[in-house]
């Protein structure tokens, strides 16, 4: 992943997080990142694996949920797939569906009542989604 790509992704996350939103707006904002070449896919996959290792998770399917009323589901067919769902807050629904080999997806949901999914069909795909609910 190039420094320019990382800088753009970081700027988008910071800009989204700094939005002034009205109270009780009841919505969500999502930022998706899907690499456009194999090198970027490998870098993102490595980053998600490192995140999992730092948090004591194993490669495969993992969910971390802190809050109430959250649901997470991960379905995998193939080998070498890595699915990670992290949900902080209440009322989140997150799913990952991976069919193929060596796919990697990270789904991060924060705030309240978000709903997101990651679907990967094929081999060597990577993606990350950050969802902020309000």
C-alpha cells in the first residue's frame, strides 16, 4: 500500500469522524476500501492479520463486540480466508461472506445501530469497511 493511499484513507476517516452531526439523526456513514492491485490487497491482508494478532485473535473468523444488541456472522468457504468484525456500541449488525481462497476482510462498526456486510467471491481479495452510526 503506497504512502499516498494510506494518507488518503486516513484523511477520509478523519474528515468523516470530525463531521458535526445533529443529535438523534439516526443514520450511518460508511467508508469502504478495496485495493485495486494484488500488492495493495496483500498489504491490507497483512495489516488485518497483524491487527488480529495484536488483539489475540487467530487467522480465520473473528468477532469482537463491546455493547448490547449486536450481531455478527461470518461464513467462509475455501482456505486461507480471514474475516474480522469489530463492533463498539449498541445495535450493530455485521456479516462477512467469503467464497474462494486467501481473502481478507475487516468490518469495523462504531456508534449506534449500524448495518454492514462484506461479500468476497473469488481469490486473493481484500477489503476494509469502517461504519459510524449516529
